[in-house]
């Protein structure tokens, strides 16, 4: 009887808030005297939605975009300083960060980083120079010099050079790496050898968007079949059919990320895009309008806008979905705040919960996955 009572007590205790899962998230920022000092950390209780900022995790200058390695041992940051650098950090047991080293991103204005699926390489996209790079990861998590670097070129459909390339995001999916270039209005596609850290142009080499679209970031449906690009300049989202074997992207259709009755201004632009873990919804942040657009994904890849929610953050540069798909945290670059939204996985709809706290010029949020 005593054993049964003890087991019952333990069962009830395990269901209490004390055992709710608390996830760490990291915040990339733009630093300035009297403001942010680097990378900050917060925690989210995925059961109750209680969230708080724990403080400065690691000192760095302008660590704008962050990426966490598979397994959660290391964090890498796009350092928008000294031309273009990628910073490597160990994630300590207490959640703080220990700086390992930094390496050149092989260009200027490094604005985006990601880690390959094997955890052996970091990719970097350089907005200023229109270049991308692959940097090998050493056994201790530090970075080696770039094993590959590619300069994007701009050609119009008639083959003429025009404007300037601006690489804005880079990520892996299967055997290929994809790089959005806002200036080229293309998503460049590369074959990827993870063991050598080598990128080779695919055939075809890119998916082209209409002139002036400004493709910024890219999100793949976790279950496969489709990819989604947010076009910064036109405030639109383009859905693509994705052939994982060939690496190709074929446009399905394009929709506005703003309300039907809204008139686009010169201050409007999209920023971040994320696909829900269940593969049924995709989210895009609007700067200027300061909102987050929610789209449902049909079986043929076509999108339907189901909500344009107030982000409750001024200039929502970045946001992240919790791994369980129940929460969204938006970073307000100009409001110096982080806004927490509850997410309904069945409908995709967002409901504002509260302001988590203040951090100087937050621009990116990344969850440490369990």
C-alpha cells in the first residue's frame, strides 16, 4: 500500500508545473553603447507559456543571426562587424556561452548563418558582397577557415548584368544548399559535399523570381514537397514545389503578406519566414506594418492567408516557433522587446500573450531544441 501511495504521489508530482519543460532560447542583437552587449538568453515554460529573459549569455559585437548545432552543444553567430565574420561558441551547462573563435565569412555584411545536418559545417551569407561561404567545424566546435566561397553574379533573363548581388540567407535541405539573393531575385541552388565542405552549382543553378521581388529567407516544409520564400521588397510569399532528388524549385503561386485593403508604403518589407513543425502553416513577419502573416498550406502547395496578426513588436526583424509548435516569440528591433504569442497548431492562429521583456535591438530568436 505504501509503495502504491508513493508511486501515485510521484505521478502527481510529475504532472505538476515543476516538471513542465523549460526551453532555452537565444537572442541575436545589434550592439551599441548603453544597449545590447551581445547574445542574450531566455527561457520558456512550454506548458504554461511563462517566459523570461535570463540575461547576457555571451559578449559579441553585432551578433545578428544565430544558428545552433545539432545536439545543442555549439552556437554560431553572424558577426556584422570587421567586414564579415562568423563567431563560434560553446553552450555551457548553465546556458551561458563561451567564445571559441571567429573566422572570416569571405565577404562583407554577413547577415545569416546555418549549420548543416551533419553538424560539420557552417554556412554564411554576406549581404554586402553578395557572397556565400562554407566553414568546417572542428571537433571542439571552433571554426576552420572557409572550405568554399562563391561570388554571386547577377544576370537578367536576357543575360545582361545589372544592379548588385545581395546574399541574404543560406540553408541546407538534403543533398543541396539554397541561397536567397535579394539583388539577383534568385534562389541559388548548390550540390553539397558535407565531408569536404564543397558547394557546386546545380543544374538548373537557381529558381528565378520576378524582377524587384527581393527574395530574403527560405523555409522548407518539414514533411517535404514544398518550400516557401518571403520576398522582402514586394511584401509577398512565394510557394515552390520542391524536388528533393533534383534539388529544383518550381513556383506554385505568390500571395501578399499584408491585408487585402492595405496600401503598400515605402517603409514596408518582410523579414523572417518559418514553417510550422506540423507542415500545415507558414508564417512571415512584416516590418512597417509590424505584423505576422499566417498562411495555411494545401496539399498542392497553394497558400491561403488565414490571419495577419499584430506582432506587438516594432520592426519584427526575426521570430521563432517553439519546437512543440505552440508558441511564437517575435523580436522587435525598434521596440527593444520580445513578444510572446500562443499558437493553435490546429488552426495556425496566433493569440498575443505578453511582452517577455526588453533587450536592446533584438533581431533573431533561436530555440535550443530538447
